[in-house]
C-alpha cells in the first residue's frame, strides 16, 4: 500500500492527471497490445459483447448493458475495475476523491489554496473505485445526488447557502470511479431526470443549490428488456445521454455453458476430490437450461438465468455428498437419478406462462429434465422407434424383453458398488453401450446406461415408478417384443 506524500512530491514523480476515460482507455490499449485478456471469465462474449465494450470504452461512452437476467451484466461492469490504475492520488480527506490537479469541492480547493505544494496526498486502490447501486422504487435524489445536512449546518454554524453544509450522495462520492446503476428501469422517472445534467453537463442541483461540479465518472447501467413493460422504462432523454447500448445474450453452445457453470459454481476442493461428475452429466445439466429456454411452458421474455445451472450443479454435488455421508463412503459419482435434486433449482428460476402454471412447476421441471435426457440420448444412440413391426428387431428389443421378466430398483443411497452391480445385471445394456458408446470413458458409459433406461421410459417402452428414495424400472406392460 502506498504511503501519503505531498503534492510537490507527486508532481516531482512525473505523475500526470488523467480523466477516468483516459485512464481506462490507456489500460485497455496496453492490454490489447500486450495480447492480454481484457475481460476474463466472460465466456461466449469474445466475438459479440466484448468487441462492443472495447469500442464503447475507446469512444469514451457511458454504457447501458441490456439483457435478460443471468447474462453476466453486473459481472461485465465489475470486470472494468481491472482497467483502472492500481492506485489513484486524491487530496487527503476529500469525500469525493478530489484530484489535487483539478479540485472540485470547496474542501479541496481551500486546502490546496492554504497549503499549496505541501498539501497532503493519499492513495485510493482501484478495488475501492467501484460503486454499485440497485435501482429500487424507494431510491431518492438524496441517496444518489445528496442533500442539505441541517446537523452539519448547526454544528459548523453555517447558513444553508454555504456549500459546506451539503451531504454528498453516492454519485458525487464516486467521482473518478466506476458507478454501476443496476436495473435502471426500476428507478422512478423523476429520479432518472436528476441524472440528466450529471451525465451531460456535470451540474449538481440539491434543493435549489446549483453547483458547477464537473464530476468525472464512468457510468455503467444495466437493464432487463422485460422490465420496460412490467415495472417501468428508461426515460428517453436519459437514454439519449447514454453513449452505447450493448445487448447481452445467453451462451450459444453447451461447451460455453459448461465453462460458465464450472467457473461460477461454489464447489469445495474436498467435494471435487470425492465426487466425480461425468462429462455427460455436465452436458445434461446445461441441456436442461437450453430446454427451458425453448419450452412452451416457460416465459421466454423473462429468460432462464445462467444461475439455474450454477445452482443445479451445487444441488447435484450436494445430493452426491449426502450419499457419501449416509453410506460412510469416501468417493462417489453423480448419477442420473441424482438429477431429481435439481428440481428446486429449476422451479425457483423459471417464470411460467399460463399453460405452465396449469401443469405445475414441479411437473414442468421434470418435463424439462426428460427433454434434456432425450436430446443427450439421441446424440449418442439411435432413436427409439415409436412402433415396432413384428419380427423386426431394434437396438432395444433385447433390453425391453429383459424387463418383461425382471425389474430393477436404483436407489439414491446405494453405494457405487451396489449401484453399478444393479446396472451391470441388466446384460443387454452393456451390449448397447459397447456398440454405440465405446469411445466414452468408464464414468460416461455408466451414465449412458441410466440414460438409456430413462429414454426408454420417456418413450413409453419401459415403466418407471418413483418412491421417496428410489426409481424402479420394469416392463411397460405392452407385451414381449419379437426378436429375429
């Protein structure tokens, strides 16, 4: 951490004052030239959002990030802190981060006038130069801009006309910093109006006070297009003052979605060492979110947040961890039957249309899991024929015939050894996996066995009954299949 110095020492060091735009631009250019990543952890935005962000910064624009929930809007804004200088000099004791070269508050002007080059300078780390406010209907002008402080006036025996009686709000205190205002449409229109002059002219008006205070702030706003009709809107003159509006989006591929989930899910190193998550299980988890975004039961305008799969992954790990605790085992692998534990992560993060409400949130969640299962299944195995012709054998005939004579119960709490023994007892399963999934590793092949059973029940070729702790698979009661 840097120690306090005098204004003279700062000037002698060769430090040059920069506006926040100049500072961010210089660091952006340096990163680009050095071939360093500018915004780390923003998977899937490399060719869409990130280039637009770079251009907006180089243009010196305030930015509005417009997108559905769970599209990393706030993460983008917070990542801009890495483009600030590590330390920024301010007039020591200044409430609004006054630059000693261009002081704007009365406190800083008076101090520099009195002490000149001996004015003490302190340093602010870039981690303290990020201000964030969630726009809610109860936010007022005093919160954002400031107000007159009668107690300060009485204590200092000053009239209300004196600038020193002002109590600065969040925005003046964010001078020379990044200020993020989340969910902008939720801010009442009359409060949005108070931002006009700050964005354009730098004027601050507080209860009749009009100060020429050229604040130097990088504004980043976030908004959800659904809010424009549900709760409010961004007033047109304010939109006109925001230089760049950038649209965010959900990951476009399963691989990108997996990277986001793996990055964001809170999983301890101990759990990672004890619990194996098959690659197919990770793909299936992401496929659930993709299925939700395409579902007729889910409100597409509301979106399906990336937090769904993050929360679902944490629930999957929790289900496996509970099995470890109850069975006193040391290692386990995530199973398809564990996917029932992600239902609370789904129901809490999707908005249903009328038809979905009629079906019920739990039922819709199970339908989404089933749809994801079929998508993953058909990427590896042949489709299950709807109708079988007499005497014509399908890849699944032997398996279905096996269940005409037997049934299998897969229990959540079974140890891995017990669970795999049950799966391996279904001999036709091994043949199907060997023929179509031989290229997969052992964990994925075991997961495939469950995937096949699940797909056959969805296709109504087998019957699946669920109890509190287990799934039982048996014949669908449609008679034996013919074989060659």
